[in-house]
């Protein structure tokens, strides 16, 4: 398993066990530091997609018009929790699948 540093935006907000912040139905930004590089990604869970089509704020009971299109995130995952995201990032790194579009400009960090 490649060694990397992971920061997850979802960990700095409300606790993941709250109804409005479920790990199976959520989205967040992450940062991955690996081999002197930093990657930034927007990730969604598979179950978040139907909610994203409803606009903001999310109303699961609404039957109003759904979005006809969405620009996708960088990555979909099953759950937004550290073990799941770490396993996914480990797999992407091990298989050289980290997208170069996710790389951050070095000057942005200074």
C-alpha cells in the first residue's frame, strides 16, 4: 500500500452520524499528498447522485423538476468514511490511476 496523507473536508464539519450528514449519501472535497505532489478531488457517494439532481437545499420528498444534467465529481465512492476513501486512494495510487487533472499547482500551496 502506498503511503499518502489524506485530508477529508467531511471530517471537519458535523459528525458523520447525523441524519443530514450520512456517509452513504454525501459529498466532499479531499486532498491527497503523495510522492511530493498534492491532488485535490471532489467526491460523491453513489447514493448522493439522486439528491444532487434536486438542487439545494435537498428535499428528499420533493417531486419538483429534477436537473436535466449535472457535471460529475472527480470520483464516486460507496461511502464517505476514512476507511473507504483510504482504500480507494490506495488502489488508485497502486494502479497509477490518479488523474493528472487532480494535481494542484505547487505555487498554490505557498
